[in-house]
C-alpha cells in the first residue's frame, strides 16, 4: 500500500475505519515503533508500547479535532506510552556518571548491533539525557521533525524544544568525544 498523506488517512478513518486504520498503520507503524524504541530501548517494550499506541489512536480518533497534524497527535500518544513504560520500569534512566549501567541496559537487548561501537556509544549518550532533552533530540535528529511539531508532541514551546535539542546535542558531542 502506497504511503498516504494525513488528510487522506483522516478522511478514510471517518468513512471506513478499517481502511483508514490500515492506511494509518502503513504510514506510521514503523516510525512510531522506532520512536518508542529509541526511548525505551527494549524491543519487547517498544512493541508493546507501539501496539498500545495504535489501540489508543483507534479508540480515541473521534477526539482528534485536527488542531495539530495527525502525525504529531500520534507521536504524542506514542511518547506518552513510552513514558508509561519508563515510569513502570524506573531503572530505565541511565547516568553519564555510571557508564556500566548504560552498557548493562544495552547488552540486555538482543536487537542491538554491538559491532558498531559508535552507534552503541551514541545510544548510551542519548539514554543518559533527561527525558525532555532525549525527546527533543530523538524527534529532531532521527525523525527530522521541526521545532513547532515537536512542541506539539511534547506539550512545550518551540523555544523550549530548540533549547532542549541544543543542550542535548552539546552533551552528546561531549560524551562522544570522551574516551571510554
């Protein structure tokens, strides 16, 4: 199924929920999974949170008024699901002061490519960030979203998102340039 634009998806959801949901899944299933995965790390947790995201999207679609882009609304739901997973897990937060904790968390996931040491180090750096900085960085760097759209997703302002992104970027650069 070819990727549809959000207007077509919204129209399809209103006319034929099944067809609209298939279109929505075709466009958003993979990006939402990877957005959540970057936050929660674990493949199983990401799959569970992504599934719950789409259940919530389907159940609450009537509440979507179009005041923000469909993608931003979906990402906000996905972000909330990822935060629920992290809240339940509590130990999901890593610290730059405890490099072994980061390695342990990554080593627990069988889906990480450990042959790319730079990618593993980058992931550890991102996971060490506070939640708002992590969200701003992931949504901007990986998903290529603009500051205004990220502000909608994170219930913030574009100025705050921009500040969080730049602080995160500086911390990551510092971490990546440090020797392990």
